[in-house]
C-alpha cells in the first residue's frame, strides 16, 4: 500500500482488510465404512461399527475408540448412509429399518427400510437414507442403528461389509435451514390418489428463506434458487397379508419435480408391514414463494396405511423433512434422461443422461452425445453428487432387487454411497430409490458415473424417471483466508512530507482458491482528522 501521508507523526493509522472468511470446519468431510466381517441383525438394536476411514477432516469429526460413535463439533451437518444386509439362512421374509441417532437419542429424520423375500434369488437388500441435523454441543455423537421389524426369527440376516458406510458433510451455519417433523399419526393413502404429508413440529425454521404454518403440508420457499431437500415418510399397514407399495414424490406448486420419486414395499406376512420411503435431492425454484410438498400414494394395497405408526399400531416419531437453502453462486449440474435404461442389468452398467437442466461449466463438463454417462469435474476439490431412479408399472422382474452406486474414472463400484430397492411385480410394480456420495479431493478431469446391477431376480426394469445433481463444494464454502503483514511501517514522517511509502503491506493467502477482497477499512488515532487532512491515500 502506497500513501501520501501527512502529519504521520501526529496520528496513528490502522488498516482492517475484509475478505469472505470460512467458519472453522465448514465443508469438512468424513466417510467411514465397514471393510471386513459380518454382523448378525435381529430385532435387537444394532449400532454399526466402522473399521475403515475413507476420509476424515479432524476439525469437525472424530471416530470414537468404540468405532461406533462419530463425535461432531456443534453445528449443521448433512448425513447420508447406505447399508447392505444379506440373508444367511431360512425362508420367507425379513424387514430391516435403519436410522440416524444423535447424542444418544432417536431423531425423526433419516429413516429408511429394506425388504428380503428369499425367493427367486432375492436374498439381499440395502437401506439408504439421509438428513440434515443440528448438533447442539461439541463432541455430541452420531450413531447409525439398524434393527429388524419382522417376526421371521428362524431366518438369519447379516450386515455385509464393502457396501455399508456413512458420510458426513459440515454445513455452513449461516445458511437458512428448515427442519420439520410430526408429533402424531396421519391417515395415509389407500389408492393411487396422492396424499400430502403434513408437519406440525417446527424443529427449526429460518424465516428468511422458509415459511410454514404448523400442521400444514405446504412449505413456502421464499427465495428463488437452489435447495438441498431430504424427506423420509414412515408408516405401516394394518395386519394381514396385503401387498403394499408406497410411493413418495416432491412437488413444487403442485407439479412433480423430476427425479424425486422413490418407493418402499411392505407385505404384511411375517410382520413385514412398516417402513420409510426417503429421498435426497437438489432442486431449483424459478421464482419467489413457490410451495413445496411431500406427497405419497399407493399403487398396490388397500389396507389402512398410517403415517408415523409402527406394526404394533403405536405412534413412532419417524417422519421428517429437512432442507437447507444453498448459495446460488455455487457450481451446479442437474441432469435428466428421456430414455429408459435398464435398472436391473446382470452386470454393472453405467446410466446415461441426455438432458442438461443445468450445467455450470466452471465446475462440470458433460456431453449429451458422447459418453453421456460421465460427469467430469472441471476443478480440483470436493464434490457432492445425488441421484434417484424410478420405474413405473413394470412387471418384468418377479421379486427383483436392483443395486445402484457410484464409480470414479471407470473403476470398481465405490464401497460407500450404495442403495437399491425391491420390486415385487405382482401388482406392486413401481420401484424407486436414491443415493448420494461425497467425493473428496477430486482432480480436474476426473469423472463419476451412476452404476446399476441386478441383485435379485432377472428381468428388465426401465428407469423411466431419473435425476442427477452435483455440487462443487468449494464453490459454496470459501476456503480459509489468512491475513498477514509484511515489512515494517515507517514511523518518522514529518509535517509537510509527501509521497511517503509506508513500506509495510498486508498479504492475503487462500488455502486453495482465489479469494475476492471485499473491502479495506482505514482507522485513525490522534488529533488529526485524517479524512480532511490526508490526501491521495492509495
């Protein structure tokens, strides 16, 4: 900084440089998975253990010595998980629920279910869920828990390694959040007519971006732009052997949001009659004050279905909606596809995307013509990707179960970020699921793909409704900027001196990205009025 400073012997100047600063930890990532060994799953609570750290930013995360509790610093987090369970013995049906627990307590957000039939080769299932949570106190732990809710105790189920993991992302606490849940039950659908899910508990609502009336189903998104939305709706059918397929979707101003349909299947037999349907996605609204709804219907099954009720007809707190308003200056990609790729191929197959709803070229490269399954990153850094697949009224796979996941640069299926779901085909023909994956430390030109493969019975299951979203995380989390000084300021300047170089300077050092200087503020101490008596400060 060069200054024409007069009367410096009479005053002291200090300079404050303002740059967008990162809060400690925001953008931090942790990914833990199970690498070896199987664990028996019964109706007793099973808290997942983790033996492999894929990524861990120690500022925000610490895996406790019990390898079960993940200790977090206070603030908001995105949590996603996928867990695989295989039949080890027996026949007929099993049902597994998975939940996120925070600081030793159940929370309503983040529930999911999977179903094993043990017929036609359908001996595997995966739960996949996620939520935005708010950690109240440093070192509060998160635990992933699973348990069975079927009565088929003679049949064995085991948690499998190499496809079970939990992912966490520290979010910016200055963003606007909405977290809603339910204190009671709600009558659910008994037909294909869609029913809006209502919420009467406002766990958190930042009114700058959200409006909601207690007990209403309507969520007003006040500002046009991008939102990360996670919703899970839990419920049960009444006793009996009714086959039931519950579908969930998101709508904006009563119009379906592409790529947000998912399903959960319940049979009734062997007490496999409750579970949650879930979704995680990034949406973009086009104008202010658009209304978001979570809706569910039944394409099969006529027995009573009650939201937030378990198979014992008791109220359970397992339905929630969590949203964060994302900065619109970030780099996003949102893709769709007009085709109907098979979701149930006999070997691992990448899905293509022929429609680009949004593509910020500063963060992503993609072609709808050549290698359309590949989404390439344009900058080094950390990325978040989400996808959902849905097939409607397809009866090709009798007791099919398809697995979806992610690959990097054409490699093997990642051992985290996996999901999948069941398709009965006898009436309950719809099938849909979602998964998400964090990719830390990617290098420009790395590419990711969504992969699918058959786990249950064979048969073509066309992906008729698909969605893909990506976000370059460093584009919304400004890297830490260090402000320092260099040189020593000249202190002996006499009255009348001109063209004085103070010699000293400030330096700005960004961890990984280019930081923009927001402002420079000069303050004074002494008897001279610097605003009026100093000229040409540069």
